[in-house]
C-alpha cells in the first residue's frame, strides 16, 4: 500500500528549497513558502500516481508507450528487479524521437550498452532496419560514450581521494581540485542535464571521508552547482 505524506508549514523555507533541488524543479527560488509547499506536494502526489500507474502497466503486460497490449515482436527490459515489456517497433520509434540519451520510458534510467546492442540485434533479426534512425542513434551513442568517459575519470579521482586516509591541503589544491575543475568543465558543457544529481551524489559521498580537508572539495562542488545554476 502506498501512502502520501504531505509536507507542512513546520518545514523551514531553506529546507523546502533543498527539496525543490532534489526534485529538480526549476525557477522556484522566488516563490514564497506557501507556494513552495503546494508545488512540492503536487510533485509528490504525481510521483506516487506514476508509481501506481507503472505497477499496473507491468502487471497487465501493457506497452507503456502505446498503452495497448504488448504486440509481437516485443522486448523485455529489467529495472529494479521488475521486468517491463515493450512492443519492439514502438520502442524503436520511441528511441528515434528521444531528444538526448537512450532511456527507459518508465524508469528514465539510461539503457546500458548491452541493451542497446540487444535492441540492434533484434532490429536486424526481424528485418525492421527501415524504422530505426541510424544517424541519430550513432550521435546519441557517441554522446553517451563521452559521458561515460568523463565520469570514469571523475570516479578515478574520487577513488584516489578515498584511497588516502590523510589528505593535506596542498594535495587537494595541486592535484584533486585541478582534475575536478578540468573534467567537470566538460561534463557541464556537454551533459548539463545530468550534472546536478551527479555532483550532489559526489558531495554526499565525499562528506563521508574521514579527513577534515574534504570541506575544500565539498565547497567547490557546491559552488559549481550555484555558479552554473544547475
């Protein structure tokens, strides 16, 4: 059973603004506290309705794209331990129209390289090449690979940071921060829509580091969000 817990006036406005950021709602900084509460509660209610709708779709084998019974040939994708079924032709058409990366229509998770390759093999097997926009697909795959490469280097910097129990200011200033500045520049430039949650996760992760000098990196990442209006 799903229950809806409303946010109320006991919550401070600064905390409401943080919740707004988590929900990735834009242009809300000028709203008063009451309007923020209304907006957040509406968003919460929408999320619960979406969750119930997705569960209903999965149980009834309804294609989430056409909202009709799944037709053959179909594709099955697993997200969060749940199998979702899509009519293959409609799924390919959906990917053609997708503005940025390849994402699952329900979970909004990026589709893995293995799933993309699997879809391409099905397109070839069922001889439906004409409905796939190869040029657009290649462009999206290239952009996704670029994102994965940038984040891979950022993860390596983070791993290096956590491999050291003691991190002095000079190391952060001369090694960690310059690398972060370099790669985050390209991440924001080319993949802006994904940056807020990515940087927020980094802030949360680095906050668990045992060394007090971590604050310099956290302050930089917070500044990054603010300056770029993420």
